[in-house]
C-alpha cells in the first residue's frame, strides 16, 4: 500500500455529491499538484487526507490503516494542512509560531523560527506584530511557516501562494521542493498551471468530484 490509499471514496455534504468514487494511491515522497475547476472537490480531497472530514462512502487508508481508526490529532501532526484562507489565532504572530512546539510539549526553537521568517522575506520583529494588522500576503506566509517549522511528513497545501507576488511565490516553491527532496510528501492544490508542473512528479486533475486524470511527469 501507499502512504495514502483511497478506495471508492465519496463525500456528500448537504445532499450534494462533492467527491465521487475516488480510487488512487499517494506514494511516500510524491509531489502531486492537484488542479481542476473551482468547486470540483480539490480542497475536500485534502481535508480527507488529514482526517478533518470523514468519507461518506469508501475508505481512506493512511500508512496501511484506515484513517478512521487513527487519532485525528496525531494524523494532523504528520499531515499538515495549510488552508487557502490562512487562519491565525491569538493576538501576536509569535502565538502562532510557538504553537506547533506547544502542541508537542517541546521548547520553541526560535533559531528555526527566525530562519524561516528570513527565508520568506519577513523580519523577526514581525513576531511581536498583532495578527489583525498583517497583510494578506504576510498572513499566508506566517501560516505556511507554522506548517513548515517541524518539517512534517506530509504537506497539504491549498492555494498557499494566491496572495503572494511572483518573487515570494517562487521562494515558497523552492522551499517546498527542498522539503520534498528531503522526503516530505507534498499535495498542492493550485490554479496556476505553470506552478503545477514546475516541481511536481504527478498532476492530479479533479473535475466534477471525479478523477479526470493522474499524469506522471517524472
């Protein structure tokens, strides 16, 4: 079995069929770009991968075990989901970047935090800035840094560069590719077709809740 295995998975919400009979495998180390029209079920697919929602029909396996048998919090420590609209909590940026360590009862690694802030073009003074005063691009980068701090096993990225300019988008792509080279599995929803093919080894196209194609690039 792969890292994730979808076996005849469907998802229904408010009597609407969002995903229909998905069967596919995600291998450890994959970098899969997920493309398709808005509303086709791409974000739902990511949410199933981190146990945020449960399939209406079929089974999602993670590491060979049905995901429903596993502790959702433990799954989400390994498979980290970055939402399209970044969700930041607390008063300050620091609250968000210390949280991954707090969750694991570990001491915050400010050297790592400052390294990533610098990498993504943000000053360490941003740590003391109030979340409510951040720009859209700053919020997106802070949310991404929060996800990357502990080098997760799986990154589930949902349009995470939509509020960034070209230069910052490329910085994000380079860092995600570097993590993938180190073994992190990446599933990235994007509407940018150039971005979708630049670093991925596969492109998954979802239309109308169904898999239209899974193209192997390299």
